[in-house]
C-alpha cells in the first residue's frame, strides 16, 4: 500500500527528565563558594581544628626534645662521670626518640585527615 504510509514512531528509552536533574550543591558548600559570613565561619572552624591538632603535635615534640638535655645529664648526675655516655645518648635517640616522632607524625596525619572528612560531611549535609 504505497499511499497509506504512516509516520514512523520513535521509541525513546532512558531516564525520565525529572530523574536526571543535576545534584544541587549542599547549602554549606554554596555558602563557602559565595564567600558569605557563614561560609567563612565554616572555613574558620576547619582551620581552628587543624591548628589545634598541629599545636598538640608540636607540644608533644617540644616536650620530647626539651627533656633530652635532662635525660643526657642523668648518667653523670648519678654516677659522677660515666665512662662513656655516648652509648646511652645514641640509645636514647635511636630507641626512645624516633618511635615517638613516628607515632606523633602518624597521629597528626590521621587526625588532620579526620578533621577534613568531618568538614566534608558537614558540607555535604550528611
């Protein structure tokens, strides 16, 4: 039937338009992007928590390094002049200081990453 041609029907498959909306930015994220007072407060809170973490780590390291001279003077204080304080000093530095430095650094990195994760959760509204 050449004269009886109907228009060809197209079938559209896919997600309806209502379901394909772009995700809206969380209110906190837009506050930071627009540099509002609330956004500045959010950023300041992150900076404060990171500063507190850094000051704690520096405090631990300052106590560690600050007490080293007292620790090195200990052998001569108890036994007069020790024959050779060098093994004690190297032992204190190698066995006592480096593990504490490593543990402090590890704690600092984990805590800083946790602060950032908490901040991102705040921004995403979770």
